[in-house]
């Protein structure tokens, strides 16, 4: 029997240990940038300039006006597990963003690192270099008070990690996202971000509200939050139900001034908004949670973005309760708030007789019970209504009796909550239709049909729309210029993070082009490295973009419709594939049979 060789234990070299640790802390350029900016904020910086070349893979430079370091400090700073940020050994009272003492040694182990720093009152600055883990002692240098960190050739010492990096555009996007999160955590610090010599972010010292508005891109649709519970406090700003995005990219959460990505907090936000926004949409918010340090563990992961709460239930209750109370307040409660429509005050609108031919006019209900809502045409509805493409008729429109007899969705009789159409089928069944969901499906199918035919009909805008976006989102849109043009959206660069829109699909006439571009940018940024060559995955992303376009181009909830418009919508639903659900999978119509109605009223069991 062949003897089994016994593996030999050996002690790893310090260099290998550093490379292994570097892989945990510095997974991409944005992670290195995060650590360097956190160090600058912890050093008391009030002004910060960051410059990246090729997404940070070639060069990262961070310059701050913080307290600076002495030559001895520089030597300790690049030695693993050396830090000035822990005042005791309990790992409880951590008031700084960094504390593990791993970032600079990790960067120095896998890149070429240069630290130049000068303390207040010092006659000179000092410069220390680390190349692939090899330290060159500090030498005198020129420089103002503060610290300048230059990282070059990231991962040259770990080429396997470099192979997994994305394109420079994608890595720049991750870096910009990191800077936006940290900018919210430090409104007292002016921040400037340059990506390949192009200004992506330029923020002065600001109030919390001004910094939040700058990062979220919202100026007057935010609701202030300030609530406390059992020693915890939740502050910040949230968008109302009408202020949503396609992804969670505009959700920022801080815990004790630390940017975090915590699953429990994300779930709490989702629960709080669940009843007031459409499925698939994401709220916009920037929240700060203050928790007593003894009830929080931040030493969970080297990236320091994950937490453990001693009282998860209390934290969840504070977040859900605070957000729901804020979302439930009316416009008169102060601040910029959304007034929620109360179902108890809903009115049913019967179109007046003049909107239909005499044979199809429903009997007018008593005026003391039902209020007519169509004495005047709602002109704001006209563009979307015209897109129903009603078939020209030489004869009078079909009567309600004819519609009930020949069409599965029956004849419309009224509109409820300015959102739902009530219809009666031939057999007397009651049909309820969600006008927005239904028209969204119709628009979606027409866009798909035109795309498959190879030509989406477009409408050139009289005045091109200019949309300001985060630079990485603008670059993502411009990266897909040809694909978007095939969808009827002709865009071009307009400087910085601005994009110019020249055309819209004809089916989306009257929609909000800025909201559409913002959602498309977030949709495509979810997987920003995709290109037309990745045929299957890219087609899926374009299909999602078309669904998003259909949503923006559809009749909205809250629009009053006359009977002709309701009827045209029902007739097209009957002729359209997949019309039972909207583009997001929600039902477009429901039917209640006579037996189901009688069961609801207790007539049968």
C-alpha cells in the first residue's frame, strides 16, 4: 500500500500575508479610493481633491488639508495593524471611519504607493514610498499642510486580481459612487473628483440638506425625517411616493456617520414604501441612523460596510415607523410632502351624456350621490389618449349593449379613483381595469413590434432636453448611443455629466423625457460592462429598457377618461398579446362573477 505523503506546515512570509490581506481589503480601485478618502476625513480634512486615471487602475491621487503626519507616523502607517484611531482595545467606541490599520499596507503590497505629508508648524513635508511591499524610508519633500497619496499601477504585484477588473468606464463609475456616499457622510468637507481630468463632482462645504440635494439630484421633493426611539435617532431626507427610481442607486444610508450597505436596513425601507409605490420602483433617500456604540458592531467585514445591531427589532421598527409616518402626512404638515389620496374620499365619475351617442349613455345617477367629472375635457390627458390609436369609424360607435355582447372586457360605465375603469361584460360579470397598467402593456407591445420591424417611429423634439446625470451614468448612456438610437432615443454628450436628447419614440409623446433618461441610465448602469456583443444579456437589458420606456409613455393613474377613451383602451387590450399583465407582471384587469359578488355580500356560501 502506497504511503500517503503528509503535507508540511510552514509559516508564510510577511509579503505573502500582505498580499492575501490586500485581496480582502482592496478588491478594486474604488475600494482603495474609499480607504484613502476615509483616512483624509478622519484626519480632519475640510478640503479634498481626488483624481483618477483609467478608472484608478493606472493612478489614484488623493490630496487633503488634514492634520498631516510626521516621518515616524509615515513608517507606522504602512505597517499592518498600526492605527491612531482606536483609543482602547474593546473595539466598541469607534468614532472614526477607519480603525483596522490595513488599508495602506494592503495598497502598498499590491501597487506603487507614495505618501507625502506635512504637519502644521513643520518646516518641511516628508515623502515615503512603498513598491510591491518594499518600503523606502521617508525623505524631505515639498508640500503644504496635509497629506497627498498617490497610488500607481494598482495590482501590478497581483496580476491575477488585475485580470478581473472591468473597463475603465465601469471602474470610474464605482469610484464615483464611493465618492457620493462619502460626500454625504462629510458635508463639512469640500470635495472635488476628477476622472481622467474631467470634473465628475465638485461640492463646497454644505449643510446636510444642500449636500443631500446635490447628491440625490432632488431640490424640492424631499421629506425631512427626525425621530428617536430607545436611545436611537433617525434623521435625513426621503423622496415621496412620486419620487422613485428604477434601481437602488439613489438610496444612501449612514450609521453613526459611516456609509453602510446593510440588508436589514434595505428591507426596512422596502417594507415602509411597499404600500405607496409601484412594484419594481425604488425610493430615493439619504438617512442617518445614530446608535449607541455599545449596541453596534462595526468590525464585521474588512470593508466596514456591514454591521451587526444588538437590537435589530428596535432598529427595524424605528426605520419602518418613521418612514411610514412621514409618507402618511399631508401637504399641510410642513415641508415638501406628497398628499396621499384617501380611498375613503374616492368619487366615481360617470361621463356626461354628450361624450357618447344616445343609445350607449348610461342612466345618470342621482346628483346627490355621484358627481360628474367630465363637464370639461381634461386637455392634459389628450396626448396619451390620442396614442390609443382608435380605429376611424364612419358609423356611430357601438352601444353599451353591443360592447357587452361582442367583447370579453365588456362596456365601460365609470371610472373610480381616476385610476380604475369599471366595465360590465355580456354575462353581467364586473370587470375592473387598471388604466395605467393596461396602457403600459399596450405601449410596450407596440414598441416591441416596431423594434422587431427594425424601425421605431420617432418624434423630433422642438427643444432638445438636457439632462444632468452622475458622470458614470451619462457615460453609460453614451456608451449605448447606437442601441438607444434604434429605440428612438437620439442622445449626445453635452459636457460633464450632461446628456442632450433630440428625439423620442412617437408612442411616448407627452411623456417626461428627463425621468425616462434617468431611469434608463440606472437600468443600464446595473450591468454597465454589457455591450452589443453580449447578445443575449444585452437584449435582455434592452427589453427591460423598453419596458421602462413603456411605463413613462403610458396613461398615468389620476387621469380622467371619457367613455370613448375607456372603450378604446378595452378594445385594444382584447387584441394585444400578454395584455393580462403589465410590463412589470402586475395584473391589468380583474373580473368578479355574479357568484363571487353574491358570496362577498353573504347571499350565498
